[in-house]
């Protein structure tokens, strides 16, 4: 399974600080030090890796800008057996 991410230019540092704050609390035991954190917004996923690469290439070759304000987030569980699903309560940021 491949995930397709948008990585911010503006707000990159704020997302890193948010990540660090989240993993100081209840999620501290879940922090993966073996995988570097790259701030991102997931915009898609596909089990067909070549198709995911094509989608990613198309996004990267286009000239666009997305502006948004992150005011809430939620944790999802991703597994091979189940569709992605929300776990726990949402977290208000605004």
C-alpha cells in the first residue's frame, strides 16, 4: 500500500512542533524513532504502487497551491485487514 502525501512549505515547522507535542502525551509509547517524521497531509492511498506513483508524479508536475488551516486532527488505524478507521477522539487545534 502506498500513501500519497502533500508536504508543506509554509507551516512545516509548526507541524513538526505539533508532532512533537502529540508524542509527549498519551502517544509517547507509540513514537517511532526508526522512521523520520516528515510533516504531511495524506491525500490518497493505493494498493497499486505504479498507479500511486503516477498519481504522485501528476501532482508534482502540476503548478498549484493549496492553502488551509489545520484546526482538528484525528488518529486513524491503518491495517491490511480493515479499512482505515478513526480511533479515539478528535483533537481540536484552534
